[in-house]
C-alpha cells in the first residue's frame, strides 16, 4: 500500500461560518492532502460566507495510488486488509475498472471527492432542535 493516512481538518462551521469544526477529509497521501487543502481554501475564500455544506474537490493520483484511494475511501477497506491481500475479488475488479475509466492521457487518475463541512459545538444544538 502506498503512503496513505486518514486526515481531518478544522474547517468553518457550515451554519455560522465563524467557528471551526473538525471535518473528516478521508484517506490521502501527504501530497493529495496538501492539494485537497489548497482546493478547500480556494472554495471557501471565493465563496466568502455563502458556501455549501457539501462540495467536491479533485483527486489526482497515480494508478497505484488510485487503487488504495478507492479501496480506503469508497469500499471501506482498512490498511490491514489491503496490506494482507484481504480485498474481495469483485471489489478488486471494480476498482481496476474504475481506475481505468478515470485514467487521463497524462497517465494519472482523476476522481471527485466530496467534502462535508460540519457544524460547530455551538450550532449543533440548533440542528437538534430542528429535528
């Protein structure tokens, strides 16, 4: 398995847009994480305080990284399962097909990755009262 880690980041609350809330980003290599954070920064700075709770960023990775990225983020496999060959053969075939579909002429794979902003602790009771 390539150099993946699970990342989260403090990002603005999607309700008040002022306080920060821990936001799960997903499994990335360090360079993917840096690129994702740069894209998030651009989305948030262009939108002022009028941004959506959900938005997508682009993931660009090698063919080898694409396999691990998909297995970790979309198929729910653990590092242990990937490292010890415990990937279901159907999932492995699907991942190979998806990787092939998303390969560019430059020899990299491109995927959309959804970011879901969270509510801060002060705004969370507002959500609970609404439901």
